[in-house]
C-alpha cells in the first residue's frame, strides 16, 4: 500500500484555470504538508496542517488554499493559475511529536501551466 | 529561525569514488537531523537520521554523524555507484516546530 499518494501525477492546464491536487495518507499521521519544488530542486514549504492548526507560509499567494476533509486528506486548490505556478508539488505527512520524526512524501504532481 | 546549509552541486564522481556532501545547521534546542534522497521522477525518501549528538545514522552504505560541536551532519559513502545518482537533501526537525526544515539539495551524478 502506498503510504502517501497524490493525484494526478501530471497536470497540464491553461492560465487562469482553477485546479486541485489531491493527497491521502494511510499512516495515521497527525500532520500533513504541501511543498513546492522549483526547477533547481529547492523545496519550499507552503502549508502544514494538523488537527489543531493550519500554518501558512506567508509568501504563498492566497490563490493557493489547502482543504482537509479529514485527518487523512489534505488537498491543494489553486485558483487563477499563472505561468509561475509551474513546478512539482509534493504532499507529505509526519507524526506530530515536535519535529523529531521523518516526513513521508508522495510521488509528486508535476504542474505545467501553458 | 532554523536553517540548513548544504554544499551546492552538482557533485560529479566516477563509480567507486568516495563521496562527501557537507551539511551544517542552525537550530534552537536539540534537533533531529535527516538525510533524504530523491531519485529522478520520485518523491523524497528518508535515507538516514540521527536524533542526538554523536549518533551515527547509516543506510545503504551511506553514513552521517551528528556533530553538535560543529553543528554538522555530513553525508559520506566509501564507494558510490551509478545507481546513487540522485538529489540529496539535509534536513532538521526541531522541537520548536514540527515543520521539517530542508537544505537546498545537492545533485550527485555518478559516471560509470
């Protein structure tokens, strides 16, 4: 069974569209994350969320919004897509114990905005 | 705030060469330290970790020792293989925040 799964793996869309990326984890973890990886492989935290709080990286445009229907899911919704949103987006999860445990990553979603 | 600095790549080596990828960190308290590996087209996966000073993490021939005095966690392997070609990320997890902090990643290219 895949621990952290995200869909779709590839997403090609036009500027101005709204899209969602889904993420599910079956590890029973408390905390989930979304990261953006640019072409130079730099990982930028976008959101972290557990059943207590949502932490938003203040540099993330408000066109991006996380939606968590339950503890096992954290979806990423993006409004009015722009060319600069093209990147690989990774979902991850970990147990909320103060940061000492590893994060488990999904396979990534390569978003291309044309 | 917490931060991780790792050497810039790409690091290019011949098969069976010795590998070192440097990583230093800044953190409050006593963080856990991690190395993750990202193979082409895949997500990150944990390679090894160390949770306290002087601990050595090891996996698949890779090693790293948690050095509190030099705030370092350098990754080493005695003999690299072509299959080790990937991007390597140093990271820390701190008690002050449950959000992992990642370095910028170091690309390793191993030639036959």
